[in-house]
C-alpha cells in the first residue's frame, strides 16, 4: 500500500495550486476523493481517485522550475480572467504558477513552478531570502536617500526591514530585500519623495536574470537547483535571532 499524504500537499505537488488554495477548493466542495466530498486535512495516495471539478488528478513525475524575464505590462497571476496574465503569455505546456509577484509595471526575474511546496518554502518571509533589484528614479539620489532606504522606511503600517542599498548612478541604485511587501520599493521611494521610473528584479537567492532576454525563459540547471535546495534548508535550520 502506498504511503498517504495530506490532500492539500497532494494537489500542490500535482501542479494544481498552492496548499492554501487547495484548502479553499476543498472547503468550497470542488474536490472529491473516491466519489465522496473531500475534507480538509484528509490523507490520500495515488491509489485514491481524486477529482477537482470532475477532472481526475495525478501527481506529476517531473518538477518544473522556470526562470523567466518578465516584460513590463504583464500581470503576475494564474487567474486567466485577468489580462494580460503571465500564464497565457508564457503558454507553457505544463501548468505552472508564479512564485510571488512582480507588479504589472515591474520587470525582470520571475520564477514559475508546478511545485506548491517549493513556492511555500521560497515565499516564507521568516527565512529572509534575498531578492535583488535595479531601480531607476525620477531625480538624482544622494547618500541621505541611500541611508534612509537602508535603515528602513515606514510604509503599510510597519517599518521595512534594514536592507542593502548601493548607488549605481546619478538616478539609479540597487537594493537587496529580505521581505516582499506590496509594491515595497515603489512605496519606499514615494515616502522619500521619489518616483520609480523603472524597476528590474535581477536575482532571487542564487538565481540570476543574466542571459535571459525579455519575455524569454529557461529551466533551472541541476547545479542551480542543488544550491537553491541548500539555501532553503539552511534558512529553515537557523535560529530566528541569527537571521537578523
């Protein structure tokens, strides 16, 4: 007999959705197991017949993780009712969904996968995973701007985590974040009296945008994946105080 696992994990690893979304579908009555309505927390195996809205679900053999250079103007959502969305733009033969978001006007590195567990591990803010951006603003920046951005800016009823900021030109800087508040960099700049004119994400942890043309993508390499898994493992094993 095959080992059973939680239904939401089964659905996420089948590439249907994240675990959280799976729980919502289960509670909405969209999932059945062996002909009966599913319940949150139940456990299943490949021997069980799992249907989502009448469609039989099987776990996928191959994990897909894509590195894409998202163009400006594309919405990072798996909801195809929103246009233009990243899923239809990509038109990948296996169902994948984005790891986190880049707002519509931002561009650069976006990860897409069919593995819900991987999404959860990368997105967990408490793991302090680095994301690096290059930013162009509407007027010259000075060291006071760099200092205040680095120390933390009050936005969205909180103060942003201290981060690494480096001036790269008259109106440009690079910034490395370990959190992902909604439109964080744009809001930080607005608070200090600047407007972002262009924003490009160039790195997520060890994964870099280098060599990927706008609108194009490639699969993660074996070497990149091994390094990513090590970083994910290391970040979850560190005591909280050591991450600060």
